[in-house]
């Protein structure tokens, strides 16, 4: 004999709310930092010049610039290179550096090897490579294999600096965009669990629901600024407490208090 259960299942109670206090200016700053970091990373490079000949032939020069942005890979006869141009520049701090270009007689025109803000090759090194190339053109040597670069230390510093800028910009963007995400809790009355993200908390384990105060906008704050924030937390009798969001949401406490009372009512408890 079977007992008939006519009780209709109670649908889950979905609690969802937003906090609307965020800083659009820091979204732009974060995007700018990532862009600048990628530009810096793309500016790290090294150029290799290899020339060789057999007997009395003119020979061939292979010019390759290794870079994420602005790479070069060309082959030229020494006769197609009008000049190996080295120009000495002085930085705003008085340091001297060399800009190096190849002036060609073919459709390549002027090939920048080291120039602009990244043209920080030492002048003595640039003149030395130019002298070796001239010796090859004049058939005084049969082969050369030279590198032009800012140096391994400078490239490492630039790479680490660019990665830091990208990481800082990404943290700012993530922090600001997270403030816009809705906060969602699901009370499953049939299974007697509260769903927060991917976690489920049984009713029997819930001791209380509180609102915590903490620091919001940790990465996207001005110097010596402390932005207060809040987050909803389910307090468990045993084990760690479960926050509704990992980050503290900037702005008023009111939306979190409203969600706390609604959650307690959905659990059949009187809000304090």
C-alpha cells in the first residue's frame, strides 16, 4: 500500500541584488596600463646581422630583428645597402645612445634596426658593428655575425616592468568589473541547501547570516585611500564561513542588509 503525497514542491527562492558603486576612471586607467605594458613588451628586441661570401662573389646579408612587434627578416646583397647609418643621440638625462639604420637601394628603403625610444645601443658597439660591416662590403673579411641589442639586463628589466604593468592593469579592471556583477543566492527548500556560487550549504549548518565590513577597491584606490566595503557572509556552525562574494563591495550597506533579512526569512528564521 502506497501513501499519496499531494504536497506541491516549493520552488527555490532566488535572491539577487547589485551594488552600483564603482569607478569608471580606474577602468580606463587599468586598460591604459595593460596597453602600455604590451607596448613596452613589444619594444624589447634584438637584431642579428649575418653576412657571408664565397670567393669573389658579392655575398649575401641576412638581417633579422627578433621582436613581438616590428620584427624584420630580409636578405640583401651588400651592394644593395647604400650605408650603415649610425647617429648618436643624447637623452634628456645626458646619456648618449646610438640609432642604427640601413639605407638600401631596393624597395625596402630605410630599415630601422635601433631607433626611437628603444634605440639604446651603446655608441661604441654601434660603431664597431658598422666598421665590421664596412669591412665586409670592402671584401676585407669574408663573413660577419653581429648582434645589436639593448643588452640582456635591459631586456629583462623591460619585460618584467611590462608584465607588472599588465598585472596591475588587469587587477584594476577585474576589481572594477567585479563590482558590477550581480550577487546571487539560491535557497533550495526541497533539498534544504543554500547555493552560493558553486558551493551548497545545508540549512542545518547555517548558524547566522551577517554583513562584514572590509576594504574595497584595494588595487584601484588613490594613495593612502581606504574605501569601505561590505559583503554578505553565511556563518556556519562547523567549518569556515562562506562569503557571498570574494571581494568587498564598495557603497552602502543597505543592499546587503536587505539580502540578509530576505535570506533569513527564506530559511524560516526571524531577522535580528
